[in-house]
C-alpha cells in the first residue's frame, strides 16, 4: 500500500477517481472492470464502491463509461498527460 493519505488509496488510482457519495452500489462498474480494481462496501448504511486494487488499474476507463451515476472521473494528472 502506498504511503500518504489512506482514504485516497480507496477512492483513486493513477487514472481515475471516484466520488463515492454519488454511488448507489449498482455493481455495473465492478462487472465492467477487467482488472478487478473495484469492490463494494456493504456495511450498515454504507453502500458504495471502493478501490480495492489501485495498482491493477490500466486506465481503460470502462468504469467511467459504465457508471450511470457519474461516480468516476479521470484524474487531473491523466488529463494533463494527453
């Protein structure tokens, strides 16, 4: 696990970040991710996605295209690299 802010390791990768407040835990992004980067939190009232394996993210953006709620966005560093 990377050093720094632990919460950031759970909501972003080098390519995408997630606004978990918008998430309804529908699971479409989990099914779409070819590298199994995304998981689900289901604990009491907490029902949303979590980035479980950020190091596996290849930047395919299938999560961005699949999510009906707009939870995912490209990271600023990924946008600037284009």
